[in-house]
C-alpha cells in the first residue's frame, strides 16, 4: 500500500550553547550602558520561555558591524557542515546510505547562495547524480510543511523511492543591535539548528513510524505585516507583532477542526499535538483555544526551553521528541502545526 510515512528523524545543533541570561547580557552590552529600558528588555527575555540556545557564532561576533554579505558568507560556511552532520546522523541511525535517496529537499530562510546548499550537500554526501532536488527558501517557521508535502508527493509518484527533507536555519546570524521592542522579542527567541526527515512508504522500515494522513494550509492575506523577515544592509530584520497570538487564536479552531473533519476525526481523537513554539505565548494561546492538556504541549515547551525558536527546523525537533519521549502507540493520531509570514498556518495529520 502506497502510504508515505516519516521513516526517520534526526536533529542537530552547533556546539556553542549559551543560557538565556548570557545572551541577554551580551545583547544588553550591544545597546550601550545608558539604556533605560533594561528592565523591560529583561522581562521580555525572561518571559520568552527559552532557557538555552545554540549558535554558530562566537561571543563577540557583533562587537563589530556585520554586513549582510559577511553574515551570508558565514551562513554558507556553517550551514553546510551542520546540515551534513545532521543528515549523516539520521541516515546511519536508520540504516540508509546517501545513494539511497531519490529526492532531496532543503529548507531555509536565513541565508542564500547559488549553487545552494542542496548541490553542496549532495556532492559532499555522495548522493547520486540523478538526484531530484528542491529548495524551499524564505517561508519562515512553517517551511518544513511544504518540504514534507514535496517529499510526500515524490514518494506517492514513485512508490519505491525515498525522499530526504533537511531544514537548516542559522537565525543568530541576523541579530540586530537596536533596542526596539520588536527587535528585543526576536533577539529573545531565535537560534540555530537543523533537522532531517526520511520519507518513504509504510512498511519499508519500522512499524512505529508516523504515516502522513493529510495536510492543510491557511493564509490570511490581510495580516502580511504582522510577521516578516526583511533584508537590510546588515542582515535580515525579523519582526514578530505582539498581535500574532491573537490572530492565531481567532483562526486556529476552525483551521484544526476543518483538517480533522476531512478525516472524520474530532480533537478528542488526537492524542499528540506538536505545536511550533514560536514563543511560549503562542503555544499557550493554541493550548487554551484547542482545549489541550499541559502534557499535550510539553514537547513544544521543552524544545523552546532547550533550543529556542530555530524557525523551520523547530517542528521536526518537536516531532522527534514526541516520537522518542512520549512513545506513541500503533493507531494514535497526531497533529503538527506551525505558523509564519502570511500570516500562514500549516497543519499535518499523522497516524502511528
């Protein structure tokens, strides 16, 4: 039976790890000593739900102004080996080789180059020359979802094939020096990480892999200004409006119920919920409006606390933790969700 499943998951982070307080102290140093908003900025950092973050940067990187070119050059230098290590780890863990992969999708919004990461990684990993490649760029925190759909479609079209999805984000490269409220929020959340998933047909590997059942997308075109990632002469400037949780809350019930209704399900039929932790406030709003228990959002909060918001890679960290720590049983349903520029909501229904 041609039923594409997520046969393998692996995550990776840079070796440098800093506490939220260490990052706040450095951010504060960048503002200068005479900043009367210190208390307000500290409250934002402490309320973000983040305990630690990984970064490709050494402390002091922003002591000097970094142009967009300088940041992007470092992105290529660091993203390729991070992506390579993450893919190698996942392939080895699940008994695959790079030459087994037929379709390769790379997702990122924090850097850009031609030839891109797809070609560089394919060459370094020894993938086949007839490899089909796709790059999904600039979609932000929900980017893993179109990547998974691309892999799903590829495996449905060629039932004996394997698709590999890699999300790699180096958000820390784009920290800004100013003390605007929007920049403080972004600086309190974003971090670096990578995650990969192998997609193939059910039964090829472990029986406990989540089968991809259905997906949904919703975009509110009247709210484009509330979440953005704008190119400047000094990196990408992230903007996350304080209204985002309210906007999501207004739509999330209809969105989720619509996805479930198409599959003759209700919320009570779903045991596992993977919410992209854009912030602790977003997770709390979604939990409240969907009537979820604390246990059902624990993986989202834990990933946010341990790693921060790694943009598109984050939801795969959440799924990997659900799979590893919460031990789904055969037949259990799960819903994965992420939110990003648009304002866009993405959902994926899976069944173990």
